[in-house]
C-alpha cells in the first residue's frame, strides 16, 4: 500500500515538471509598444535622479587650550573644569536638486550639540538672459568672501572673530536677487547681489524692520598666466529694535571716554542703526613651489550691542543698547605644495569692537556715565596650520590659534593677556 502511494506521488511530480517545461518553452513576448513605454519611464526616472545630488561631510576634532574654562571662538567656550575636549564640530548632510533654470538645497547639521537646519532655499533663474536669479529661504548672507566660503574647504577651523560676532550662524532668513551674465559674456566676471533679510540669523523675525545686504564683486581667472584674482564691496544696512528706553553712545567726560545716554532715542519702540561696510579681495598664482593664495576681508561700521556683548542679536532683545563703532578683518596666506595635497596656512584676524577707546582708557570710571567693560577690548589672532588632503574624501588639519587681547590696568581681568590659545587636531571625511 505504501509503495503504491509513493509511485503515485512520483508520477504526479513528473507530470508537474513536464507542464512547467512546456510553459517555459513558450514565453509570453511583450509587445514593442510596452517595451518602448517601459524604456521611456526608466529614462525619465534616470534623468530626475541625475539632477539630485547627495553630499556631506563630518569634522571630528580634538582641542587643547591654555587654561581651564578658556573663552574661545574655536567652537565655543571650554567647560569650566576642562582645557581639552573632543568635538563633532560639523556633521553636514546636503541634498540638492539642480534643474535647468532652478535649484533646491536642503542641508542639515548634526553634531554633539544637537540638530540644526543650515540651508533650506530655492533659486530660480529667468530664461531669457539667464542673468537674473532669485533666491529665497535660509542661505549665506551675501557679504564679503570669508562668510560664504565653505567650511569643508576653508583652511582654518573657524571663521574670524569679527565675522562670527557680526554674522552669528553665517546664514539668515530672506530673499536675494543676483545678477551675473552667462560664462561666455565678457561681463561674466561681474556679480551683483542684493537682498532683504530678517537680520536675526536663522531665527524668526522679531521686529517690523528688514535688513538690506548687498555686494558687488569682480572675479577673473587668467589661465594663460595661471592667475586668479577678485575684489568685492559689501554693504549692510539694518537696525535693532529698541525694547528699553536706555540707549548709550560714547562720549567725553572731562577727558574720560565712557558711555552716556543718547538723549535723542529715549522712547521704547524706536530703532537704532546697524550698518557695515566691507571690502574683500583674493589673489592666487602658480609657480614651481605650488599654488600661492592671498585672501582678505576688512569691515567697519556701527554695531549695537549690550554692555556684556557686541554680538549681533538673534532674537527680540530686552536689554539696554550700547552703540559702538567697530573695525575688523581677516587675512589668509595659503601655500599649497605641488601635487595639491599639502598646504601651509598663516591667518591673521583682528576685531576692535569699540574704536573710540583703547588701552588703559578702558575701564576708567566717569561721573554720571556707564564705564566701558571687557566688551570693548580688542583682539588679534594669529593662526598657523598645516592641511593634508589624503584624497578627495579625507582631510587632516593641524592648527594653532595664538590669541592676544588688548590690556588695561584699569579693567579687572584684562590687566594682562588672557590664556586662551587653542590647538586643534581635526579629521574631516567628505563625500
């Protein structure tokens, strides 16, 4: 009985296999029309995907400072009980879509401090001259050249002190119009940018005024002589909301420079002027020693702040305003060796938050006036670095910041140079 069951099962399996083989010998042929439709769909999908680019980089670093709890513009202040630390300084992920006349960019930053949106903007170009383009969203402010220079390419770990103070976060919320003729035009090297921005960085608008930022630049590459050069002029015209009636400006009190109340602006709800003028330039050339590059920014103007900081506001303020004339800048010398893998960099930057006072005059007390403080102290920084690009993905940076502050025998804590030098060892991976 068992054998009969086994034979029956084997016979059934043989019939099934034979049927499958017959079906396999007569495949269903798709029509030419259906194949064409499928190919067209695949081609369209590939065209869309080719316009989308995903990129990013991460910067992991070790830092060592002169003293515990050092105040620093190299990634923020050190913890009170620490003079060394590991950081994920930046962890960027960028998605960009580039169409024929439009583009879209979204870039986020994830590091040890949390999650932030760095870029979120669109750009649309008109189809006739292809010279005018409109950009809106969160993007770089069009001021100077260091501000918009990518952190993945910049030879120093951080922006200059003056740049970080005037433009915290680097980006802003707004809209900008750009004019630049196509590459074949003799006028292509000229680029004009002008826009309106909230003025608070990436924070929401906090008052009823928008800030104007504009830049006109000229940049040219002379391949015959291996030269690249450019120059730019920038202007910032904005304001800061006066939340309190107290507004102070610098004045002379029997030979002592101090802050006095600005009698013309004693009504809350007014605005005080915030304006910058900037000049930038760059020049590079190739020799047997490799590529030599000079870059620089200089800026000056009026900066409203508080008695404790000259940092530009990022939200609505509720403190008394102190009006200061400032000056600052940064200058790079980069020598890239033949082969473009190794570079030496020397960087100098300075920031004088209050050009109306200096040295031992800072901290002098005057009758019926607000005394100047550490916020009015000027700083200079020499940066020395070595950069190695192992390949297109991997970069190593060794960098030392030598920071010097203005001193005053009349201001506690600033009667001598503070110990705030920082050594940075960074590894960057980019894709």
